[in-house]
């Protein structure tokens, strides 16, 4: 290969930079698709925000009278990290189930036969599910 004006020593060649740019673009598109699918499903949005609040009220307020306060430590403060973890885990499970739905409706097959890296597809799906779970975990009320 001959070096061009854009190929500087120590930097990847132009073809490698273009390949990396295509991989990042693929990850971004799959991430955007996951975000759009989440925000277009009103029932999924409502359930993802109602479920942790319901857990907090039912378990936190319902059982706090049974457990009470021990050494100045409130039961609701003890329960809160577990509820945040359950929220993130339920979002992760929903993201995993979306792969099954994509397979059921044929979209997974279309993504896999596209001329893009499967690694980029996996990173895009993972990044989409992780970003939605992060947003839900940070919005949890205290």
C-alpha cells in the first residue's frame, strides 16, 4: 500500500479509519433504534416507571411498620438500592426479550445478513438497553 497525504505514521490507514467509522455508525443506528422503540411504546414507558414506585410504596411503606427503624437506619433507605437494581434488571430483561421479538418478526435475520459486523450489532443492542436502564435507574424517586 502506498501512503497518502492522510496516512500519517502511527495512525490507522484510511481504509481502517473508514471501517471503524462504519462500525461506530452501525452501533449508533442500532442504539437509536432501541431508543425509538422504547419511547414509542407508551405501555413500556409507563410500566418501567410505575413498577419501581409501586415496589417502593408497597415494600417500603408496607413493611416498614413491621421492620421499623434499627439503630437509626430506616428500612426504606435499606430497600432503595435493591429497588434500583430490580429496575435496571427488569430493563435488561426487556432488552433481551426484544431480541426474541426481533427474531420472531424477521428483523433479526435482516440485521444479521446486512453487510455490517455482528459485533457492532451486539454493541448497539447492548448500548441501547444499558442507556435506557441507566436513565430509568437515575430517575428513580428517593
